């Protein structure tokens, strides 16, 4: 089991207390490219293949964004 897989399991077990920096690292390990927000915005955009989604930079990250990120990671893994 890779470190990325362990991180995804950790996120699934407790999606309530995930810091933005940790989620950002996991997404980058999964191959997503991050685009930093422009001036006046706090939303990071992640893209890999056809998958594109946005997460606001807040810690802890809201559960709905954490679940969405895990969903996109797993979707991309299945498409390999």
C-alpha cells in the first residue's frame, strides 16, 4: 500500500478534520495540477484529465469538499 493510499484511507476515516495543506498534498500525489487563486479569491482549482474541481482554502476543509476530492481521486484511479 502506497503512502497516497494510506492518506486516502485516513481522509475517508475522518473527513471532518482535514487541513487544506494535507488535502492539497494528497491531490498533488494523485497527479492533480493545482492552480492558485487570483487576487481576491481563496479557491484553488485542481485539474487532471477531464476532472476539474475547486476547493476554497480554509482549514479544516468542509466535509463536502473533502468527499468530492476523494471521489475525483478514486474516479481517476479507476480510469487508469
